[in-house]
């Protein structure tokens, strides 16, 4: 059974892009693969976080995982910092990566530009930690949005390099699994930037816990262009984004959605997109609240997941430590 693995940062509550580009696509893997799905709080602190908010966001995100259909009986669900092997392997991988390859990462360039002269070192090393997340579990398939493709390439490069240097099968070489529709949901306030948890612009992001009213308001204000009627030719990035959102929610192609709107006003597209999104998110919102009502049970699920994750993680880490020459009684 091939291993499938993916994760989301707990920098804020999860949003529509996380759901359509990632979470929603994880659910079907659970029946036929060995799955590890987790919440990456070590990644979250690569930029400053309020500790209380980080803890709350981690719990809410865990509840959202369950509400979206991740099943702790089928998948291993856990919080990254509860498995210390992630940070341990990350160090070894850091010593097998170069400043040059890390400097080329687009996400680093984008995110570091927001920090002036004080760029957090964690932002630079983020992709190495992500490589550790993946390689630790010998994951074959990694379902992600297309913004993560470059980081996946780096994980493949480091794994290949270490397999060649030490031992042929030290790491499974992972493959990104990128959905055709919904792989990049854009900000509603700036359709040239992807929808993001930490976007400070009002109305830019649809959070999975937003009320139906807030969702309607955000879509009504979504930035489009100065036109008013949808034509059958090229459309602006904002309109395209709304087509993609509907398509990902309804299991259609954006072209099919577009065809249904030719000759109609922008206003209809906005209102109807909000309705469709609300239909998808309403049950998730309700379930999330119910799960959060029993935090003890939620924490028990995460603890159990971390214990199971550590068994696999330790095995890989022991093999890596042996390969690089770290001594243990067990290696004699
Ligand atoms: N806008 C998006 N459209 C489609 N997929 C997306 N993903 C993120 N944003 C979109 C996918 O969600 C998974 C988890 O991503 P993440 O939250 O861990 O990291 P991120 O890509 O940095 O997401 P954010 O929202 O932009 O977080 P912040 O603001 O904290 O940096 C990944 O599979 C990602 O592709």
C-alpha cells in the first residue's frame, strides 16, 4: 500500500483554497492508501505567531480536518511538533542542501520580501523541514496545491542525493499530486495573488468557519474588473477565479461554468458562487463546532495519531542516523 501524506500550516484558520486545493482531495485516498495527514505548527512559527492564537488555530484546524471527512481510524492524524523526529531529520537534511537551491524557492522570495532586513531564518529553511515531513514517512504521493510543486522538487532532489550518497533505498522519492481544478484559488481582494491564511486584506480570504452572511458579503465585494456582463471571450482574473471556485465545488470544469454565464451580469455570478460555497461549507462549519465542543476527545485523537506516526518516523530516522555514521547501542 503506497503512502500518501499532506499537511497544512496552523498560521490561521483554514480557508477555501486549503479545502479545494488540498483537504477535499485527501479524503478519497484514505480507503486505498496508508495516509498521514497532519498540522504543521513547526512551519507556522517560521513567521512570528501569537502563542495563544497558534494553539487555538491548531485545535480548530484539527477539528476541521475531522469535519471535512478525515477519519482517525483510516488515517494517522497528528500535530507536527508532537513528533520530534521531524525537527531531527530536518537538521540532517539541512546539512545535505545548499544555500543556492534554497534561495531559488519562489515562496521564500515572496514571503521574505515582507520582512525587510530581518528575514527569519526559519523562512529560508522551511522547504527543508517540509522535505523532512515527507521523507520521514517514505511518502510516495503528496497531494498539494500547485504553489508547493517547487518544494516537492526540492524534497525529491535531497532524497535522490542522499540515496546516491548513502544507500539506494534510504528514502522513497515522493511525487506531487496536483488537482487540475482548484489547485490555485485566488484572493477575492486581489485575484493576482493566491488566497492565503495570513492575507491581512479585508475580504480576501474565505475561512471555512466564516458565517453564511460573511461569505455572501465577501463574494459580493470580490474584485473583478470594470465590465458588467460576461462574454464568451477572455475574462479577467477575478471572474476566472469565481469560475474555478464553482467548478471545484461542483466537480465541473471552469469552461463548463463559464458557458453557463455567457451574457449574464457579474452580480449573478457573485451571488451564485456564494450560494454554492455556502452549501459546501455549511456542514463543515456545523461539524467543526460540534467536534470543538469536546476538546478532550479531539486531543486524544491527536495524541494517538502522534504515537502511531512516531513508530514510522523513528524507523526512518534510525536508518538515516546509521547511514550518516551516528552511533547507537542498537547499531553495534
Ligand atoms: N489559494 C490556494 N489554492 C489552492 N490550494 C492552496 N493551498 C494553500 N493555499 C491555496 C494548499 O493548501 C495546502 C496547505 O498549505 P499551507 O496553508 O500549509 O501553506 P500555504 O500554501 O503557505 O498556505 P497559506 O494559506 O498561504 O498560508 P500562509 O498564509 O500561512 O502562508 C497546500 O497543499 C497548499 O498547496
